[in-house]
C-alpha cells in the first residue's frame, strides 16, 4: 500500500524562495499528497500568489506572525486534523527538495519502519553541508563526513526536511508555539527520539538556500539579530532539562563556555550580548510551555 505524505512549508515574506520550494515539491518522483503552506502573516503579494494556486496547495493563513515554531505547530495540526496521510514532511520556505528526496526518505522508512524521525542531508548552494543543519550523531565527538553513505542515528535534527510518522505525532504532540523561534525543532526531535530512534538519511539530500553558509553565533552575529538570541537561551533552558544527566550537564557547560568566550572577547556590543544571554538563561529556568495535542481526523 502506497504511503501518503503531507509536506508542511512555513513561510514569511520570501515569495521567490517559496515559489521555488513549492515547485520542487510538485516535481517529486514520489508525489506529495498534500502541500500545506503555513503563511505567517506575510505581505499581500504572498497571500495573493498562494490564493491563486487554488487546490494545488492547502493554504493556512495566520493572522499574526507566530514565528517558525508557531507555524510548524499549525502545520502539523492541520496534517493531523485535516488529512489522513501517513507521514508529515517539515521544511522552511528556503528548503529546496531534490526530485528524489521524498523517495529516498520513504525507502528508508519502509526498511526501518520503527523510527522517531528521519532527517535529510542538508547542503548549501555550493554542494557542501549547510553549517546551520549539521547532523547531530549520538556520539557528538564524531563528525559525520560529507561523503557518508550509511544512515546514522541522531540525537536531534532541524525542520529543514524532516519526516515523521502520524503515530509518532499522535504520541508526542505538536511543536511548541511558545518557543516562537530557535530550538523548536531540536526540542521536537528529541521528544520524538525518546519514543523511537531518529536517523540521518544521507541519500535524501536537500538544498538550504540561506544567504550565507554560516552557523549561528551570538559572538559574531550583527546587531539586528542579537535580540533573537534571548529565545535561543531561554528555549535551551527548557529542552536541556529533559535530557539525561550527562547530556544535560554537557550542554550547560557549553553554554557557560559561550558566556566566557564573549566576556573575554573584543567583540562589539559585548555588554548587550551578555545581557541578552543572561536574560534568556534566567527565563529558561522557569520556562515551562504547554505541549498541545491535535485531534485526529476521523
């Protein structure tokens, strides 16, 4: 029996990227059953274009920007409540699936059957691995090489081409809207990984069309992005508490090292960066958002 897949794309004011992402989904070797576009209150050009597609897509228009976390929450809820599809495939609007991406994810899913999530091999536009989406193996001292062929078990993954089964979503609930941005995918995949192992599928490649192939860094990021790191440290405070003793304390030591790296550096706006970091860490100690569950379509 052929498995059906809903693709969920969260978008915000990147119409050209979105058009390309939708086209890539429509060109899959294995057809996508539903293309669910969650629009985080974009400008009218995005709204008008998506409305013009008619029944080619499922258009979920939000009245306010709920961030990536809220967008994925609404998209996964729509998948559970409005479709009967077997899998949900999550991605941002700058994620460009290759024609065989879904085919390769489903091939592995058919072979493995028991898994919490499947993550693609995410590449930048030059073909090298996207630094924002480095796979996180169970042994964090091991770096998965770019020429990796065999699947690898992961600790967590990002919402840049992530596949989950319907029954896993039913067990773990939805992504947490209150995260707004940053870490919602890490928390969600770790939640799924506590039910069944998650895997990196190197044959299922996608291209992440970020402006530059760089990872996130409070130390080096510009002034416009600095305030966003509040969510990074606050949200990390929540999901790190869910980890085992070793991984919990390793993460806390890494955060402490980041703090001293900034404090001892000659970076611009040092006081501002440290203040954002401390504010996020303090909020993370008591941050305890509610996990929502969807009602399954009958």
